[in-house]
């Protein structure tokens, strides 16, 4: 019998992490360094601290990954989580860092920048694989802007932030930034960073990680997958050059679907000022027909970009039975939005309306899009993805497909319903089903069934 126990971690918002024997740790660690004018003399000590920390990590592509960002008025990425795969390369790059300089010290903006541009799949983050996301902030002064919204946003994403400040920093601000107030550390001067190194390492290494057990997994039973997938493409003037990359992305994703009348269905809509349906969910019943139609699409053009109106249009005209939607049959309804800019109209009402309908919206944006707007549109903030340019869409393709394929599908039980005649059996055997709320990056449900006989002794375990 397989037992998996929840590991409760104080102050973590997610309910459960899982530990098993033989697991090997993986971490994504980002160092955010204060490079403002006030830290010019202390910057060499900050670099040495990062080097010593990196020396203690196990940096390979499939183990620990490291990124370094420096900021003052704005943030600058020195290298991403997927830039280097060896410890030597990371150390060489850190040794060569130069102090950025500048003022004011906008810590809030830097935290938000790291959240939106570094803790992403395209930058090497493995958050959606369950790998712990760790941010180490070294700050030498009080922020000139508010840190509240960015700190909360990082916590909601599940990033464990450790704030280390010097004499000139604000201890309350550091506690607010840190994932837990106990994660905030202070030194009188950055030359004293070695005094807190072991404390920080102990905290980082104590982060619980999800590990796949060696015993056969307990799996959930789903019916044959069926999906209704609608692609909503930004066809405004701003995406003219990148539209071929968007079409190529749609084709690659469609290639992974099983398109038949009774399996997956696909629709494509393009929009700018208004929306235009290229084909509905019930227009084509073969993959080749869908791909041929996608290859022949032309950029729509026009402005402004009315994303709110387009979302509402899709809700009212595409996710309907007459257009091929099988929502009332329990088939998952999925919307993939590709947007290259901020909407000219409000997306609030339409986004809420789609969520109420049960549509799972994934928002993918480029550099010109608004990350908060994408999160608002997406069914879950974790469904919002960003790439620097649509030519980088292949980097998030597998991530999107994994999320789409993990959508649970309603099933109809094949066993007869329990009636009054079964009460005697229920009195002798009781089956308990536990649904554990796992962190959002798992994108799946884990069920455990334990059956107990009336004597209270465990007799067997069942897959559910």
C-alpha cells in the first residue's frame, strides 16, 4: 500500500508539498542586486556573496538553475535561469559583473520585473513542474516606490523571497517583501554577508519539494480526452510582422491534437477593432482541413485593439452549441489568446463572463502586452504566459500543451448507482476519498482512496 503524507510548511500559502525517499532537489534561484549609487562600495561584497552561494548549489540543466538581475531606477537581467547550465559559466559571469549605478532605488518595479520576466518558462523557470522558485534580494536602502503590490504578486505566484538588507535599508520593508518575515535578514554592512550565508543556505535547502514516489502512482481515471479549443489571435496593426509566427504556433499546437468530430475540435478567431471568425468548432472534422485553413489565414490589420470586445464576442458566438461547442456535454472549453498589446477597452466584464461559463482561458502575450491584464483575462493567473517576441512562442508550446492536456474531464461512472438496497454493504465497508489541494503549478488533481472494513483495520487500497 502507498502512503503519501502532506508536509506542512509554516506560512506557505499552498496546502501541501510531498516528500519521498530518494528525491533529489531542484531549485530555480534568482539573485536581485541593488546596483544603485548607494551600493557602489558594497557591490564587490555582494558579488562575493553570490559567488559563495553559487558554489554551494548543484548547477546543471536538470538540477539547480541561477539567474542574476541588477537594478536601480530600472532592472537589468545579466543572465536568465536557462542561460547557463554549468557552475563554472555562472561563476565566470558573476565575477565579471559591473556595478550598474543610478537612482532612485525602485525596488517595487524591480520585483515586478523579475516576476514578469524571469520567473517565466521562456526564461527557464520550472515553476509549473513543481520546482521551488527562490528570490534572494540584496538591498542597501529604502525603496523610492511602493513594494506592496509586487511583493504580494510574487507571493501569490509561490516565489519564496528572502530579503537581505544593510544598515541603510528599511527592516519593515524587507519583511513585507520577504515571503515570511523570518526570511528577512539584516547586516550592518555588506562586508558582513558571510555571517548570514549559512542561515540563508539552510533556509533555501529546507524548502520542501515535490518528488515522484518510486512506488506505482495512484492515478485518476478519465474518459477519452475531448477538447473544444478556440484560438483568439491579435490581428491589429501592431502584430503584422509577427503574425506568421503566431500562425506557425497555432499549427504546431494543432498538430498535437486528435481532431475528429467526436474528439478534439478547433476554432480560430482574429480581432483588432472587431472580431472575425475564420472557422467554427464544427466547421472541420479533420486535422488536415484545420491545418490547411490556418496556413491560408491573412493578417487582419486595423486598430484599436479591443480585446474585451473580442473576448465577449467569442463567448457569445463561438462557445455555443450552434457553433460546435460541447460545453453542455461536459467537454472542456479552452480559449488560447495571443495578444501583442494592451487592450483599448476594458477586459474585466468579458473575462469574468468567460470564467462563469467555465471557459479555461490561457493568455499569451509579447513584450508589448500588459502582464496584469493577461492574468486578469486568464482563468488562473498561472495560465498567463509571456514571451519577449512571438518568434519565441515555441519556448512556451510544451508548457501550454501540458496545461491543456492536464485539464480534468468529467466522467460518467460505469457502476450502478448506490440505492437503498446497498445500505448493508455501506455499513460493512466505507470508502473515503481525499482531494488534496496541491500548489497551482501541478495543474492536476491527485486522488487517494482508502477503504476500511467495519472493524477499523485497513484491508486494501483502491485506485480512483
